[in-house]
C-alpha cells in the first residue's frame, strides 16, 4: 500500500512537495511544505475534502470534489504516514460521541459542553452557528455545515492553513467529539419563526433593524406629519388664496 501510495505521490504531488515529501521552496514560486510528520490525519483530511492536489498555488486551498478514489486516498495516506510520526486518521470511537458509552443525561451534557467549547475556540472564525466567516487578506473560514464528523475531527487535529491545531492536550478526544455532537445538534434545530437572515449574526441583523425598523419609523413620522392639523390648515389656506 505504501509503495502504491508512493507511485501516486510521485505523479500527483512530488512537483510541489518534493520527491520524498521533504518540501520544496524554489525561487520560481513553486512551493509545498514538508509532509514529514504531518501524519495520516492531515493527508486524509486534505485528500477527502479535495483540497489536495492543489491546482494553482494561491491564497487558499478550497475544498472541492476529491480527485482520488477511496483506495487511492488510503494508499497516499499510508505513504505520508510512513514519512514520519504524526496524528493518525481517527476512528469512530474518537469522533462519534455515541461511541463513548454515555448515559442519556451525560450525552445531553456533552452537547452543552461542546457548545461552550465551540463558543470559546471556534466562533471567532467560523461564526456562532458554524456558517463560516471572512478572514484577513481575502481568506475565509469555511462553513462547517456539510463537513463529515471525521473531517471535523481531523481539521481540529491538524489545523489547516490559518486554523490553529487543537492537539489532544488542548481539547481531549471527548471534547472534540462533544463539539462535533453540538454542531450536529444545531444542524437538526428547526428555525423558529421569521427569517433566519442566513444566521450571519450582528451585521445582517443590525442591517435588518436599520432598513426595516428605522425605515418604518421614518415612514410613520412622515405619515403623522402629513395628517396633522397644521398640514391640513396649510392646504386649506392655499385653497382660499387660489
Ligand atoms: C500546486 C502545488 C501542490 C500540489 C500539486 C499538491 N500540494 Fe499539498 N500543499 C501545497 C501547499 C502550498 C500546501 C500548504 C497550504 C495548505 O495547507 O493549504 C499543501 C499542504 C498539504 C498538506 C497539509 C500539510 C499540513 O501541514 O497539514 C498535505 C497533507 C498535502 N499538501 C498533501 C498533498 C498530496 C497528497 C498531494 C498529491 C495528491 C498534494 N499535496 C499536491 C501544494 C501542493
Ligand atoms: C483562527 C481562525 C480559526 C479558528 C479559531 C478555527 N478555525 Fe477551523 N478553519 C479556519 C480556516 C481558515 C479554515 C480553512 C483552511 C483551509 O482551507 O485549508 C478552517 C477549516 C476548518 C474545517 C474544514 C472544513 C471543510 O471545508 O472541510 C473544519 C471542519 C474546521 N475548520 C473546524 C473548526 C473547529 C471545530 C474549530 C474550533 C475547535 C475551529 N475550526 C477553529 C480557521 C479557524
């Protein structure tokens, strides 16, 4: 499998990451970081979200439809793991809260804790409901609404691009699974009444208040002015003059 992965790597990845994954930083702008020690989790994350192979070196590697099949991804992941020790691809026993053997109460508590952890660690970039947000220099933190549980876990473990790494010392595997369970639970939550406004937070909600709230008040003020005794008087005096 490692051999098969190496062959795929030489064809699809080595011109950016080097013949042995040691990384390239050349004068003509060809660049790919060293993959020694990034671990299987980074490889699986980058390949299953379609981020790698990167098409053009640019600001951000966006997620797209994966280029490789499941088997090829497994082979490439095995090859990159063999380059040096790093975080392995997590199993459901790590990323799925239902595999932790919790009671119904403990599970409910885990979702609440996950919400708190999400609020402190993730909302600054991904927004309070995980819908994503802009970052400096034209970059962005993507929406988390259609990401798989495994990739949520792998993103925390490997910290792609501007995202920090949340190692097991910072967030235990149960903490990570709780965050994932929380995101899952807000995905299920029905929108109660009115427009969701895209869930974009204070900016769009403030805009809504200005346009419709203040706009409505201004309209109402005009209506009062147009129907007051004074305005009717002016009209009738104009009438007599004419
Ligand atoms: C056009 C150049 C290019 C090609 C081709 C490319 N990469 Fe990358 N790769 C990059 C750059 C630049 C980064 C760093 C930026 C980022 O993380 O998005 C990167 C990051 C990565 C990372 C994340 C490393 C980390 O520290 O977490 C992995 C894993 C990876 N590449 C694997 C691959 C594999 C496997 C292939 C082949 C299927 C591949 N890349 C093809 C340029 C490339
Ligand atoms: C400093 C800002 C920042 C923080 C804090 C942050 N992220 Fe990210 N996150 C990013 C950026 C930027 C990307 C996109 C990286 C890329 O495209 O390679 C990203 C990507 C992701 C992805 C990949 C989504 C996809 O498209 O497949 C997941 C999942 C994710 N983050 C989850 C989290 C979670 C959970 C937390 C909290 C524990 C968190 N992030 C905290 C900036 C951040």
